[in-house]
C-alpha cells in the first residue's frame, strides 16, 4: 500500500518546507517535491500543514479512582484522540496496593489491546515500593516501559520522600525517567479539612484547598530529592508561577528537569469556580485552574522554550452520576476533565493563530519532544525517512466550535464548551494506514502497543 501526500507544508521542530511525502508499508520512504507513482493513493495537502502524528503522554483511560470508573475507555478515548490528530497516547498503568508491576502492566494491556484506534504505551505508576517491586524495574524496561510516575498527593497513591529517593536511584540505573504529580498531600488534606469546617459550599473551596504553594513546595522538594539521587526528573501538569520558578531553579543548579503543562492551565482560569449551582463541578481537577497571572507566565515559559511537553491529563467523568457524588462535599467530586481530542486544535487556535507559539514549537511540544523524552524517537515524533508514517494533514482554515454534542469523548461535559477553533485534522495516517479521511474516522482498532526505549532528550 503506497500513499503520496502532495504539496503540503511539512513541519518539523526547526523548520517548515513545501514537499511531498511518500509512504510505503507503513514507513516514510521519500520526502521531496514532485514524487509520482501511478499506483499510489494521493492525498492532496495543498494549503495544509503536515505534522508528525501528535503524541499525548498524559491520558487516563478506563481509570478506576476507587469510587467510579472514567467513562472514556481505550476504545472511545483513542478514537477521540486520533480524530483530533493524536496518533499515540501514553496512559498511566497504575499498581494497585498489593499488586506487582507485572500484574498492573497486564491489567492495562487488557484494557487497551485490540480496542485502541491509535498507538499506545504505558508509564508505570508505582504506589507501593519494596525489594520485589524494585527487582521488577528491569523487567518493565525490557517490556518497553521506560517511564514511571509517582504521586506526592492522594493518600491511596502517594509515596514518602525516602521511597521517592530510592525509586529515582533505581530507575536511573536503567536510564528511565520518573514523572511526578507535585502537590504536598499533607497540606492538601489539612486545607480540605479547613474548607469543610467552614461549610463553604461554593466550589471555590477546591482551589483554596490546593493553592500555588502546595505545588511549588512539592516541586522544590522533588527536585532536591532528585539532586540527592542524581537523577533526571519530569514534572507533569505544571500549573503555577511559583512551581515554574522552582523548576527553573533546579535547572540553574544544573539538574535535568523536564516540564509538562496542559491546555487547561493555558486556557482556563479559576473564575470557573464561581459559577452558579453545581456548574463549576466540571472544572474540578487537580491541580486546579489558576489565575490569569499564572496563565500568562506559562505562555511566556512556552515562548522561551522552558516548557518541554504539552499533554492533556485527559480523565473524563460525567456530571450526572459521577461528579455529582460530591454535591454535598467538594472533596468527593471525581477529579479530571476530558481533552485528548481537542489538544491539537486548542493549541493551534490559541497558540499558533494568536502568535504565542510557532508551527515548529507546536510540532516540538505536541510530538517531537514527547517522542524523545519517552524513547520513541525517531520512529515517532518526526517526519523523516524510515520513521513510522504517523502523519496529520492539518487544514488551517476550518472553523468550528467545541460543544459537548460534537465531541467524540464519551462524557457529558467539556470544559471548552463554546470555544471557537481554527484548524482540523483533515487526514490522519497511522503507520501508513489512512484512518481519518476528511475528518471522519474510517478505520478503527488499528492501534498497537509501542515498545519504548530510553530517552534521547537533553
Ligand atoms: Zn494525570
């Protein structure tokens, strides 16, 4: 099966140029102008941008938070992803207490195998640490899991500082990378209690229980622990000015620090917690939405290339039957928002079209950097000869509005309701298969597990 993408503007992290791309047997085999082959399927990309398939390294599909299960599973979640131009997701396989990492990995394969419409891999979230788990790190690396995730908040997930230190040292032996949910769990717990005591029924209680310093303290502590362990770190979903300052301080000390932020921390502010009735519930996520000043600081950090990656932290919950479990107690509202479908169009509209990000930066932040950091480059994350033909033909002119009815996420709300958008994933190739045609998903369930190697990023 041969496909030629004609006359598009091919985007890389440092350049864009007019070219054709030839794809054979799932791989990019030629990149130059005026390629012809009478037997090939032709995709006309005139006037379009051509990006490497976008990669979302932060999704939670089919997530059981102990009370309820997120309605987007790997089937609906990856269908929404690829419709938006995301050809690979990295989800968080999570070790339940008492489980081995091998069992956790098997659980996630059961959820994802044969039903995913884009390629997928897993970070391993470690929630219990002992000698046996330590021995399993090597096996995880051998099974293509080269990144791990730890939590400093949530009592059922978080680990103490000594364990964090040990894990960082152990993962470093294999050149893996540890991502951290940075919030001080003790402080969050006491601040939630304070809010509940005040009987504050407004959902503003949520951000008040997780203020900026709670994130900044955790980032600072994480970075000093990593300094002692002499290990590189990844900070996921950075949301605050103070947290950014701590991360940059780590870099100034010479530490290898990678930073992820998410569209919600660039586009939505905490005024969404002042809505009438229970309407703010759909914005309950952690870290919470912040102030305009934080948003501006994060955009500035993007313009200076301080931020390495943009992921969604997609974790959808319905208002009806799920978020409303916390009607009388804000701390019982399941945390999370949908977003995996909309990340590229939001970043194109509110980043590129508003002059806050170039096409090249969009390519880096949503694809190339992620592939490098998580050991998939140059198979993924670039349009190069020999790379997987994961390709997005991006229509620059399509105008639309995000609504809950139009989204493909399997959930009854979107925090981006009414957001106007520019651009669209008109055609998407997944390893050379033309799976999205004129904006419609025509072939499903073609996603494969990605065996990842070590990061190539510095
Ligand atoms: Zn997350």
